[in-house]
């Protein structure tokens, strides 16, 4: 199954979704990017260069690990994990940014810009820019700058300029708008490094292309480790890049693919980011593409919520929407409470600290594994590591000693 053959002539469309809805002025730039990406994609030497870069710089291939303790405890399917947490900067985001760095070099551009919400994509982009010697500007909502200081600190120390966006609700979607404005002004020398498999064509395809490295490795590894293909693959879905990355490895196999969204406080709460698993989202065009958005009847975007900042997004990968409608990918949601419990269970039984985003995939697998037989195999994509979540997790489990530590630290700095 080729997700990108565009046989019906509508390049960049996945069923009815995707496309490139951009201001006229960006047409030349986006066409130049489409052409350059097409060239990279059809050049086997380009993929080899990418794989070699990821090997030497980011420690790929990341392993697949058998979770024997957790499997035994749940008493059902055997559970394996693909370890994207072990890549450089601690998540799968590095795959996409390093790939786009190579594209940027081919384009002959010297400057990169990016939007970021929680700061993980900004952090990865700043890392890539330092390595490639690009000038780098990161757009981030002012509210996010205030609540994600550790990532802002690292971006700035990696040499990037972080712009706190003061428009609108001062969060991710305002940062995206500001980033597009910069691109319009500076397109001659600037590449926009979009962080997930969303936005205008060719971004969904290009990001999927680089993230496919996860699935390509995982298919071979799970067969070697488990002696067979998995029955089900679980991945969390924010924008939908790590999910499409691992799913691509199993597209033509008899393997069930499960995307897990942020259930937040649950269905009907209005406090979640589940676009497909719950029924609050509807089809619209925004931020350069057509997909399901969490929006009201007037097309205004709703406030979203998740314990995992990286899943807290209004739109979703148009390729996944199409696969969902074809019933090739099943969608579920995990609530904040379920995620908190799944994280504690995974830490204690296996000594793994998945990112809160990735823990959504664990939470759903933990629900389903006991209902499966011991002969069956589950593969979970651990999209990132959880060290970054120490503030959120300590709050969520109400750790008294951590709170005292923060108080003491604040006192040490005094009033200045
Ligand atoms: C950003 C992020 C996500 C969500 O992004 P996708 O594009 O849906 O993969 C998931 N996990 C981690 C660790 C992240 O940093």
C-alpha cells in the first residue's frame, strides 16, 4: 500500500484531506520545497545519507525492548517497546528535524524557523541548526515560554533566538501564525521546519518520510526479538508523526494499528484533545491544510487540554484521518488519570520512564493486553523519554518532597 502515490492526480491529498491552502505569495516557495523533496525522496543516496547521519549523531537504530515483567503482570499478550526515547534530544522529533536539515541544505538556505508548543520541537530544531550551522528562530506563545522555561533555556543556549508571541491566546496556534508570517517575509533564505505530519503539502508527506525510519527498523527488530510480527501496534497521536512513522512499517501486514489520543478529563468534558476518538471535532481548513479540527460551529478553534503538552493540538495528520476512515487505523483515547497510573506501573515494573505523550500508548496497551492471549504480541512506540516531565509528574502525583525542593530553590534566589 503506497500512501503517497496520489493516483487520482490530487497531489498532497489523502482521500478528502490534506492539500496546501496558503497565501498566494508562498506558492513559489512551497513549490520549490515540493520539487526539492521529490528529488530527495527518489534519490537512494539521500536516504543513505539520512540513515548514516542518524546512526552517527543520534544513536540509531534505536532498540526494541521486551517488557517481560509488565507482560507477566498483565497476564496476556507479550509487550515490546520501540525505544525512540533513546534518540538524541530524547524523542522521535530529532528524526524529522535532521531530515529537514538535509533538505534545507539542498535548498541552499541558511536560516531555519519553527513553531513550538511545549518546546520539544523547538529544542530539536535548535539542536539541528547548531549542528548544520543555520541561523535559527523559534516562535513560541508567550504563555508557553513562561511555562516551559527549561526548553527555552536550552534553545537559547544552543544558539537559537526564541520569540515570545503575544497575539491571541499566546499559545501554539498563535506561534504557527507568526512563523508563517516570518516565512512570507524571508522565504528567499529561510526554510520552515514544521514539527509534525500536519500543515500544507508537502509537510505531512515529508515528515512521514523521515519518521518512517522508526517503522522500517521496528518491523525487522520485532521479528528478530519476538519471532513474529506483532498483532497490534500502539502509538500516541498529537499531530500524528510518531504514529505514522511506526505504522508505515506494518502497512501491508495483517497487523492492527492503534492511534491513542489525549482523552484529558474524558468524553463530554470539553477538556481533551481527542479529534477522532471522541466526536467533538469536525472537518475544516486551517493552518494550510484540511483535516478534523477541534473547533466550534463558527470555525473558531476550541481550547484543548492534555496532561501531555505534546498531544495538546487542535488538528491531526490528514493521512491518519484517511486511514481511520478506511478502518485501517483504529483510534482510542487515554485519560489523564489512566496515563498517570500507566506511568507509575511502567516505571515500577520495568524501570522505563516514557514521556507523558508516549504513556498514552502504554495506557491503551495496558487495557488491551490482558484480554489477549500469551501467544499474541503487542508493540508500543515509546516516542520519547519522560525526564522532561518532572514538573508535571511531580505535581500530578503530588510529591511533597519535590514541592519543598522547589520552595527551597526559590528561597535561594530570593526576591530578585
Ligand atoms: C511532540 C511529541 C509527541 C506528539 O507528536 P506526534 O507528531 O503526534 O508524534 C509525542 N511524543 C513525544 C515524546 C513528543 O515530544
